[in-house]
C-alpha cells in the first residue's frame, strides 16, 4: 500500500475530537481541492510502500483502540479493504475519512467521516482548465453518499468558507432524501490557523444554533499548528 505518513496524535475534528488515535494517511486523491491541507498526500501523492502487516503492527503498539484511515482519498488505495478489516477484526475502532465519491463496497468501518466537497473546493483560475473540470465533475456524488449513510455509522462534515456554503450544504442534505439527524452534520471553518477560523466561526456558530448542526473545530491545528504528522 502506498502510504504518505503514519502518526499517533489526537483526533482534532468531528465527534471523536480529543481522542488519542493512530492515523494512517494514504497517498493519492481523485480531487484537487483549492484549500487542501495535505497536498503532499493528494496532488503530489508522496509516500512509500507499506505492507498491511506493518501498518497493523504499528497501530497496535499504541495504547488506544482508535484508528483513523485518511488521505488523500483512502478509498482509492489498493488493499484498503484488507487493512480496514484487519484493524476492525483486531478490536480497533476505525474511522475512514473520505470525500464520499467512491462506493464503500462493504469495507469494514466503525465511523464513516464523510466530507462532501462544496463549490468552494473547486480550484481557482490559476489551475489548468482540465484539472478544474475533472474536480468539478467528481467532487459530489449523492448516490455514493447515500450508500455510505445507509450502511454505516457516519458524520457529514462540510468545510465552510462563507455563508453561501451553509445554504449549499443544506440543499445537498435535502437532495439526499434521508432522515439525517442534525447533530451528525458538522460545519467546519476553512483554514490552517486560528486567525482564518475566526473569519467565519461566528457565522458557523449561528448556523449551527439555527439548524441544530454541530460546530466542528480543528483542535490539532490549535495545539500544533499546521504541521504534518500532528
């Protein structure tokens, strides 16, 4: 498996924020998000080949049962189903962080952290037109999102840059035509430092209060800054 990095830290986002977790970050992504915070694992896809045995052995060395498989887009990675099954069968709680553009196909998963990409993710005009078009065509797959939420425990996490993003997220929720508990919907400010969070945090909080959504902070960035492996 091509792996960008592995590390032991705390989960900084979502309903499990604050829990010590082993992170396995795969290399490679089918999207090119404008604000991607891990380009080394996505558009550049830097990494090394690791065996499933070595990854499982590393995970069980740490005093936590929580593992996070992230990327990049982990669902692209050959061997991901075998890795997830080994971890779950070994008693680990496995979160899979995915943009939900690829069907789960029965993958072992304790929590699906689904992050559908809104229009704010589309690369800017400095990006080649072909790249922008590919991203726009791939970024949103309601049929795939439904498959995940119909078969797994899940959270829906939206990156928010402005007020219009909240309206877009709500429109998507309506279009999914599923009974989604509002506390499973997470609104997270875009940015890689506290100052950037502050630009939109107040608006997100008010939207969460209005709709019953969950405010999603980025605790790891507040603690460590924008640092790979933390």
